[in-house]
């Protein structure tokens, strides 16, 4: 992992900013966003109630997350307790989190949750040299999942990783696993237990 020159870091920052601006104009133009430096300052002040929501896939989250972030599924299950917080969503560069913030704004309406999109997301966070952690151990790490080779624009000293399988396959597989898990817990498992109980009662 060779060191990046200042010029290369500046080039990557500019490329990330340009890509994000284009995505925002096409898919989530009405959302508010926040820069990595602004977010870092907010998090440094305990009086600021901020919750970071990682909207990436579990495969990406298992590599590293921004400190204190929670997974989207956890946030969705406990959303009511964050009514007085500022929600900041992030992904690789800000596309998926921008779409998610747009969805939150559309669903909640005026007076609902205050949601912001992290501009440049985890890429810009790394380009600023800010820390990432392994969610399981809590230890700082320099590994960053960048979703695909196109987004290999991490900061100096960070190690980029991405899907070896086609991206569509990974995303669809993650979706199907979550769907099957919900179906099992909500429908299949209770029915199986009821059938087993009834069968046992009839035999007894």
C-alpha cells in the first residue's frame, strides 16, 4: 500500500465531489447534506444529538464503519427514540444514503426526523484521514469497503476492498437473505411450531 501524494489526494477529493454532485442532481436533489469535516465537528460536541446510519450492505459493514454508526436495520427498528436527533446517513459515496434520506423526508414530512446525507460518505471520510473501526471488535482499522473498483478513491493509508462477485449479485443476495429471514420469523417459524404442537397434542 504505497503512500499517496498530496496532488493525488486532492484529485481523489475532487473526483468524489464531482461524482456526488452528479448523483445528487439526478436522484435526490432535494436532500440536505453535510460534509465529513462538519460531521466530525458535530460529533465532537456531546450536546449535539447525532445518530449515524450506515445504509450499506452487511458485507461492506463487516469490513469497517464510521465510529458510533448503527446499521440501517437497527435504526429502522428503533427509529422512534431518535425523534430529537439529527440523522446522518452514509454509504460509499452518498448515492444510496441520499436516496434513503430522500425516503425519510418523504415519509416523515414536515416536523418529522431531521435527516442529512453525508456528502462523499465513507470515501470522503477516509480522504480527510478520519478514523474507521471494526464493528465487531471496536478496534480502529484502515480497511474500507468501496463497493466496486470504480469507487477505489480512498484516502492516504487506507486499504480499499470491493466485491469480487458482480455487484448486482451481491446486492440481490443480501436482499433475499433479509427477506427470507423476515418471512421465516413472521410466518414460517410460528406455523411450524403450531403444527408441531398440534401434532404432539393429537398423539398424546
